C-alpha cells in the first residue's frame, strides 16, 4: 500500500544531506518543557504494544490517544486495554498514518514488526512526533543511519526500547564496572537460551478478513500470504526479521557495548545453523557471534530451541584483570578472581523507567538514556553478525564508522529493496 500524500507520506531528500548535530547543542523543543503538560501517545502494533500502553499509562499526565494494528481484532483488544487505564477511550485505527495526521499527538510508540521500525519512525519525525521505537529499531544498517538522521533533522526525541539503559540497578552496576571494580575490562560474554518449537511448513491461503496484509507488508517487497508467518514467525524469515540475534541478542549486546565502552568492532563473525527442526525457519536457532575490538572482545551465544537447563548462565558477564561482573535481566553481582561473590544488587525489572525517561526528555529536556543514535550502534553489531552469517564470512569492519571493508557480497546486505513508493529518505 504505497503512500498517497507526498507531503506527509513519502520520504524526501537524501540522508547524506542531513547535517549531523550533537543532541547536547540542539535547541530545546519549544513549548514542551512544562512537566505538567499532558502528552498524547499513539501506539502502533498491539502485541508488544500492550506493554507500551500499560507502561505509558503509569507515567503521570500521559494519555493513550490512539491504538493501531493492521489486525482488527488486536486493534479492538488494544482499545479495551487502554480504556481500562484512563478516563477517555482511545481512537482505534488500522493505519498508523491516521495518528500522524493528528497534530495533537506527541508520541508515536512503535511495536510493529522490525521492517516497520525505520519507515514509521522517519515518517513520525517528519510529522513532528517524538518516537519510542522497540528494538532493534531498524531492519538493516542503512535504516539505522536514516533513523538517526531523521531524529536530528527534525529535532525529535527518539528512544530505542533497549530498556535496561533506564534500570537504576544496571546504571549502578555499570558505574562500578567503569570505576575499575575489576580493573581493566577485557571481554564480555552474553547468552540467550529458549525452547521454541518448530514453526512448521506454511501454506499459501487466503488472507484472513480481519488482517490488512498489504499494510502489514508495507515497505517490504510483496510476497504471498502463508499461514505460519503472522503474527510472530516473521522473526525467522530474512525478508522481515533478523532471527534471534536481532530479536533478543540486541538486549544483551547493548549491555556488552555499554560495559566495554566501545562503539564499533573491527572484526565480526557468526557461525551456527537451523539445527533443531526442518521447517520454514531461515535464521539459525543456535550460534555464536564474536566481536573483536582493539583491546577487548565480546560474544553472544544463542540457543533458541534448547534452554540448557543444567547451565547457570547470566545475561551478560564482564571479565577483567581483577575479577568479573555478571548482569542478569535486572541486577548485577561482582566476583573476585577466585569467583567469590563480593557484592550484588538484584534490581527490579520493568519498562516504566524507560517510558518515564522518554517523557521526561520531551517535557523537561533531560537526556535520553537510549537515544536512537546510541541504540543503533548496538543494533549494528547484530546486523553485522547476521551479514557475516548469511555470507559465511568473517567481516573486517572500519572501527571508526562501523562500515564493512573489502567484502562486496556482504556490502550488498547493508540495505534492502523496498516496494515502489516506500523507499525511506530523510
């Protein structure tokens, strides 16, 4: 379903023409610094978006003005959920561009599939909306660059949903790590383990009458509908998602990047396969990605179909000259070189601090804990890992820019093809 209104619904100009400015020198957003000012939010994508509704409703003086999903049943359920938490019922829509047309909406919260993250973010910024966008935030490296350019060009607060950046316990643990509690940090290891079942073999069938499949595909080159794709298994198809590395690995690798204090690697590899089932899944269910820097390294070890119940693995662990620090989903533990626990803070998980920070940034001008420019650095690690996997190569990377060096096949995966009329431009 191509855009219909060039002034709002298309992307204009080239990202290369956008001036790069630091958030620290951008002007304040006029009229939005008063803490008492109500913020009106539209939520796009109502599976994970249900958590967005609940999270924003726990921030003072925020109203869910719209809920949106291309699935009419989910849209209706989202309307009921939002209505329970506030005095005024939201408007229920199937096309997120209806939200962008409302000048009184402040925030578009994007929880749609990955292939929608960047196009919706860019259109929202152009329409004057701030954006909360779920991880990974982009489908490929080029989209990440465009998103950052759009946030800067339109002076919008774009928060990426790698929410541990707003956990008080994580911030405390990282401060201790950076203060030298284990000396020089040399390596970070991260893990993911789950026990997902097979997705089977899909059949081409008629699109359900409650689903706008054309709009679900949006900017992606058109493919026939099959009955094991929507709403979740798109994650395991390269056309729409990036597998477990981009789905969950981004959370742990964001912690790794934060703790190591690095931006871009100089070498990336990712080896694994779809070992557990013979089905439609294209992405690996088991694999190890490695990231090399000048004087440190990181790894992600993912197992999607075997939980490894006998192994006691943290979410992310850092190893230094004087011991180690491990982080679970919310807290941390500090160990001496012999593995004796010295200190811990279990922390409290939850999305609300991240939504709160986003609203505080809009109303009060405080710094975002995970602005899109930083979030996309972590996402790029995952994109590079997937590119290494898909090309079965070890990638050499420019550590200053994150760009792929001397690999023409890999460079072709830097950006995707789009349906006519949907190519993002800033």
